[in-house]
């Protein structure tokens, strides 16, 4: 819900930093005949971290900048130098922010300075020094950096307050908030003046507490009517509710009927709201109808304290605050409910899946397989041969043959397109085109070759 400068729901797109590429290098110094490999590893990519900031009250800034990226790691250097790690991206959010992905709650950030890592940066690729073995003392391959995690998140803000003000429009909630705090909400003599939740800090008898004023609730609000429905969630975290009542009622209803309707809407939206400690206050006590409404409601609703005051003149306000402080002292602060860890059988996802599209191309999908492709430098024959060995170990080549892949078929995996070549040898050859598949030329590469041939003929 967005209005003015207030925003309590936003969709953001997160990309963590890519790891730096490994270095392919050999030690070359005078009088050292066999220097050996000395290519260092790439630096780790930066993480994306959400951190709560008490001074923030809206998600508006993220709505203007929804695409968030962390810094990439730097490439490894010679002499076994590891590349610099990418800086983490810190994203500031208000206290009370709920982090969701695909409908699941990932985190509930309520404490000031609380942090939650939403996307981890990729690991740096290994340099050729890391691939040195007794049988291969001069490896000519280095890994590309691991891609950083990507995720789309929904952030929802639920205002954190100790006291929540509820009631029909024009019951005097904004006037009461301005009376007990330094908040200056818009106040007018017509319904639905308040369009956004307003927060104020009150200090009474040595106790400081936050008060939240939400737009007026009408009948049917729990079903989506009026403005209150979008903001009812903001009083879910409050410890105590203060129900302000207009003695003249609202929209043809008496004061007593209006109390019943509000109770019904609270219960329909969330039963926990209905069960919260609640104080019923008859506002506008300077009106002739106030005393009668007070006596009627006090008889009918004995479970809750019923009080009388005038937010406009200040009469009775201190007595109401005394009762608020008393109930707040006896009501513990609610903590976010964390789900207990139970023995859940998780479905094991396959390492790869194979499918064929209408154009005849064979698509291979799978997080790990796509990661292998991204971290392979296809300009290095040894790296391609190593990739073939990995695919053979995980059973991909056998699965492709079983699937019915023929020579010349196009394979698409990890955003790259290859041409299947089934002429395998027992030992991995050095040439990439003999590794069981070869990379297809892109359109730009084919055009460049044609241009080179034409220029050669002209000469």
C-alpha cells in the first residue's frame, strides 16, 4: 500500500557479487629452469545483507532502487596472489520488516541493527597453481569465478508500536496522537483524513512507548473494504489496543453498535488481534451524548476498561495514559514466532534434467551443471577436457545418449549453446572439439569470419 511518502510493501531483485576469475600464470625467473604454475585464486564476491535501521519508517527508498547488486571479486594475480574480495552490499530496512521469497517467510527483522544475508557472493575461481599435481606439474587451466546468488524478494513492513489506535473514521485517533506525542498527523473534520499509519512517542510517568494510528476501519474492512484493511497488519505487533469511540456513532450506527462492529472486524482479520488487551475510550466527552454512551458501553463490555475523555481539550487524557502505562507494564513484549525444527523429508532435486524444445534443441538444466559451465574457461583446452570428465562422472553423457541425442544436435546449458559430437576417446584429448561436444559459433563470430575472408580476397 503506497500513499505519499509511505510504502509498506516492495519487490526487490538481489544479485550477489561474482567471484573473481583464477589466474593462469607460470613462474619465469632467471636461473630457475622449472618455475611451475603460480596463478592465484580469484577473490570472493560480495554478499547482500539486510540490516535494520531504527530511523527508517518506510520502504520507499527501495521502491525507487529495486535492483541491488553486490561488488564482484577481483581476478587472481601472478605469484599466487589472491584477488581482492568484493565488498558486501548493506541494504537498510525499517525495524519490523518481513522478508519473503516465493510465499515463504525467510526472516522477521525486528531488532535495531539486526542483519540477515539474503544472497551469498560466489567463490573465487581457482588459479592454475591449485590444479598442480604429481602427474600434471604444469596445468594450463584456471577456473572462472562462481556466479553470485540471485533472488527476488518481497519485503513487507509491519509497524512496531506498543499502543495501537483503532476505531471508526473521525473517532479522534489523530487528535489523540497529536495530544500525547510530538507527531503531527493531518487532522480534519471529515472521514478518512488519515491515509497512512502515523507513529508517535509518548513519555508518561517515566515510561516511554510508541503509539501507532492507522486509517479508520469500517464495516467489512477484514474483507477488503475501506482503507483500514491494508493497514490492519500494522497493529498485529502492538501490545495493547486503544479503541476510540465517537459517542454519536458512525454512519447511522450507535456508539454501542460501532464497538461491536470493530470487534467483529478485528476478530475476522486475526483472532490474535481480538485477544489483545484493549481499552475502550469514549472520546469527545464535551458532547451531550458522551455520558450516555459511556454508561451504556461500560455495562455491555465489562471485559475491557471503559473510560471517558476529550482528545481535543485534553480532559481525561492523563487518566487514559495512566491505564495504558499500567496495562503495558503487565503485558510482555511479543517476539517473532520461529517455527520449531521438525524432521521434514526434503525432496532431493536431481543434479540435472534434460528436455527437448520444439526447435529440436536439447536443454540441460540444473544449478550445479550450470555452475560448472559458468566456471569453465572455454578458451583453455584442458578446462574443456576437465568439464567433460566432470560431466562423465555425474552421468550426464550417459543420460544424453540414453535420451537419444544424435551427432549435430544442439545442446543448451547455462546460457551457452553446444553441438553434440559423440566421437569419444577413452582418454580426454587436448582439443576442445574432441571433448564430446564443441561450442557453436555465434552469429557475430560467423560474420567476423566472412568479413576476414572477403578482406583476404581483396588483398
